[in-house]
């Protein structure tokens, strides 16, 4: 057999899910989105993470900056929350601190949880500036997201409470996302919100003006609380996180139609 008559080598195409060009292209987008749901779900199930206390706040705050006290307050509050969770034998009280994984307030909260001997979550997202994972996140609970909406889903999915420190556009976006879900009854359980730093938030957002203009209801102002010390914030959590009931987890567990949507009444937590 001459060289020209030799059979051509068999083609060697990669499996579709090993084809980076396909997976990173437009056609692979649904798979990438699905992966950012399934991967955290599998990890949280394996690591037995069921309930979180979410910390939002600016990535730009530093301990020695003009708003440095908020860094130290977030650090102390995360430590107090973790110690409270570890000391409370009540079923369903194992709260894990969850942050966006970056610097600033996020770093402070992860740091405080570690100092208390607890685990903490970092839901990091790739950005051109600011967003690099901080070193205090529990390694097996560090996630990297591409899609903001999938990242925000996982903030809400396991949240038992949300604490919002001063921040900019990203923090405002996260705050109003949770407020909207609470207002519209899209959360399957009550998720208390604590706005930390009352002077800051009352200057940045004129909530009473929204009521005066008729674009929110008076009851909407009961969706959040203000706190100015870590101890006051912890007391709010103890008073407002409702006891867990069968079927009320995760927080975003079902689609609630407008006819059946009803905001669950907040109730005290046993032993709080």
C-alpha cells in the first residue's frame, strides 16, 4: 500500500463538555448558568450548610479609612453571630456567615467568623477591580461566579437574616433585591433585614419620602430595622429571626402567585 493509499487518522473530537470553545460561547450559556446553580447546591448539601446570616457592604471600606469603624463593627458582629450560633442548641440555629467574598465589609465579616472558630461562605464574582477573594473564607465554601443574578440567588436562597452595612451601587442593588423579594412575598419565610449605620442609611435613602409619595405602603417600613452597634444588631436578630418550621426552607423555595402571596408574620425565636 502506497503512502497515498494509507487510511486517514481517525478524527479526535473532544466531548462537548470538554470543548472550551463551545462551553465559553453563546450556545453554552445555559449550561454555565445551570452550573452556577448546581455547583453551590451540591457543595452546600455536602457541607451541611442550611442557614446563613448574610453580610452586605462596601468592598472599599478599610480599617484605617474614613468609615473604618464599620469594618471593625462588621468583624465584631460576625464574631458575635458565630458565637451565638455555636452556643445555641435550638434546632435550626446553626447560622453560617455569608458574604460576597471580597475585601472591605465582606473581609471583615469572614474574618470575624473565623476568629470565633466558625465557618463562613464567600460568594465571589469576577470583576475588573476590587473583587478578589479575601483570605478568611472557609476554603471549601468559596465560590466564583460570573453571573450576578445567580450569585444573588444564592445570597437569598439560604438566608435567615441579612445585615447591610454602608456601601455603594452594589450594596444598594443587593439591599433592594432582598427588600423587593420580601415586599412581594417571594420569600418562603420571613428574612429580617438590619440596616447597619442609621445615620448613613437615613441620609442615602429617604424611606419616609417613598411612603409620602405613595409608592410603598406603611407596612413596608417594617421590613427592616436600624442598628448602630454590633450588640444592638445581634439583639434584633435574636428577636426577629423566626423559628424554623418544616417546609419553610430554603428562603426562595417556590413561586408565590399574587393571590396567595402573604408576608409571614415575624415571631420570636425560642431561647432568644
